[in-house]
C-alpha cells in the first residue's frame, strides 16, 4: 500500500466511523439500536457511540473489502476520503468565523 493509499484509507476510516457514530444520516438506525442496546449498559451500544472503537471495525471492513473487491473498495474509499476532507475543512472554516 502506497502512502497516498494509506492516507485515503485512513480518511475513509475516519469518515465511515463518524458516519456510524455521529452523523444524522444514520441517526434512525443508531437510535433504534440504542433502544435495544443502551450505550450506558451494553458494549454494543457503547460501540455505536465511540469513534475510536468503531474505527477498528471500519478499517477492518475496508481492508477486507480491499482484498475481495479492490477496485470498488478504492472508489468507495476515495469518496469517503473526499467527504472527510470536506467535513474537516468546513469545521476548520467554522472555527475561523
């Protein structure tokens, strides 16, 4: 894996982890799961709140997908990485305002 690919997959892991744990897009399924597995009482519920925890599984999913379907995974990783960059730049811009 080249350094560029490592950065792309690293940003994709960040974006995928944030998507699962924090973003509004997946709040419905996340809230439904929280009702069944409360974060304060279950490991699985906690996992859905922890970006650090979720990043391990997100990275694993990307690596396994890269082995099985490399071209498709790379395209998805690039899209996620670009989304991560846009989000990070927006957060930076908001702090400057």
